[in-house]
C-alpha cells in the first residue's frame, strides 16, 4: 500500500465498487508538526501539545468573527474538555483560553446545549438525571388528581406531558451505558402504572402489552430508524450520513433489534415530496378530535376546580375559627367586666358599712360628751346618768323584756 502524499488541501476518495452511484467522501490531509514526525507515538499521546494550539486557533476564530461583524458572547462561552476518565485525569489544568481583551473563558464540567446536558465523558448521566427529576415532578403532580381522570385522559396526559421529555434527543444517548439508562426504564414503567392504575409489582411486559407501548430501548431504536429514514430521503448533509453508517453496527445489536411497521408506504416511482404531508405518521403524532380536546380540557380544569374548592373550604374554615375565637374573646371580656363590677360593688358596700360604723362611733362619743356635760352642770352622780341612758335606750328599742 502506497503512502498518501501530504498536502494542505482535500482529497476525494471513490465510493465502493458495484454501487449504482459512486459516493464521494472528502478527507483532509494535514501536515503533522515536526515533533510528531520525529516521535512516532499516536496523536492522542500529544494532547498537551494540542492544548498549546487551542489559543492560537481561538484567536483566528475571533478575527473571523470581527471580519464578519459578529460579536462573541463571553458570558455564554465556556471551555469543556471531552475524553475518557483516564485521559481527563492525566490532563493538567493548564488549558486556558483568553480573549483578546484579556477575558478568560470559564472551564466547566457540564453545560446545557440546545436542551441537552453535556458532560466531559459524554455518558449523558447529567442529562438523564435532569430528565428523571423533571418527569418525576410531573408524575407526582398528576398522581394527586388521578381519580379525576379516565383511562383515555390519563394516557393522553402521559403522551403529551411526559413522553415528549423522554423522547427529546433520545437518539443522542442511545449508546449510553446500561447503568445510566436503567433509571429511564423505571420512570417509563412508573408512567405506565399511572396510566393503568395497576399495583407496583405488575410486570412491565403486561403493562406494555395492555397499552401497546414498545419498550424504552425499542422506542429509542424506532426514533433512530426514523432519523436514518429522514437522513436518506430528505437530503440531510452527507457528513451526518457518513457518521451514521460508520457507527451503525455499534448502535444496533441483533439481539435487541426492533423492526417498526410504518402505517404508510412510499412508492419507488413517485417523488418523496408528495408524502411530506404524512411525515407526522412516522413520529406517531395524531391530531385529536373535538371530543378528545373537550375531555382533555375538562381533565385539566377539574384539578383547578378541586384546588379552588379546597381553597374556598379552607378559607371558610379559617373565617369560622376566627369568628369563634373572637366570640370567645368577647365573652371573656364580658366576664372580666362583670367580675370587675362585682368587685366594685363589694368595695362600695365595704365603704358603706365602714361609714355607718364611723357614724355610730361618732354618736357614741356625742352621747358620752353630753353625759359628762350634764354631770358637770348638775353635779349628779355618773351612775344616774348611765341608768337614765339605759332606760331611754330600752324605751325606744323593740325588746319587750327591757320595756318591762
């Protein structure tokens, strides 16, 4: 085999022999640096040298943006290094990318791009954990009102609120490790249990058969086949086709192969454009009728009415307790004023009897003074005056014994 000549341009490789039409694949042959030519080690062993070329390439990118009147958003630009765990551990933190104004881009371990969370090892564990939290939140919300929904409404709610989250970009992480994809199967089974209202120990095969749902892996393979179909028939870029067919044996396993049956057929002699209107049939999307929309609207309004009913009942209960405690407070306040009036009445009686006692004491001292005055005036003995006072007192009293 002759060694290909080194050049700075592109070379075209012919397609496979025997094909009806040749397919050309463009490959670039780039001259290697001198220290790579002297050292015959693989290119990935010179990863530190690759990092030294990144700042210069980034400056070239900045020049291109300025020439085309574009502005780089530094707040949304980050740096992430992709690779295996062993390679990432051996890489130092010396890779820093700085802009021409001196701003250094932040290095992150995860980032969200077009709704998909990317991690350095491309295991998509961060993205799957995010999806599981989002789906569990919606399932918990639906479980609170599951008694208000019929079977058809629960199925439509699951297909419109939960399955779009699980189906979004599932062809991206179709080759993720099995340990990462297992939580998705649990969430998928939980959704099926919500639709059927079956016990927790129900086998997943029975649930899939009752709902006529494929398994999660078969569902991802179906979307993968649909994506391949669109790439072939809808003029997708050749680069996507090349990457698909290069990695196709790794993504499709014979023991887990799922062959979908499409509800349409494209004749070979008719153009594909005539069937673009039926593209929704490939994705399984059906347009609901007016009655289904009405049932769905009622199913969505019923939880709101139930919440409003609970809110009104709780408000009335709070107002009832408020008026009850207000009446009790007024009753205790009335008792307080009643006992206070009784206390003032007893205090008034006390002062009244005290005044009467002082009045009688004053009369006693007045009579004694009168007796002493008469004694001094008439020079009579005191015993006579006391006997006279006793007789006068008995005369005006009600004691008959003393009157006799």
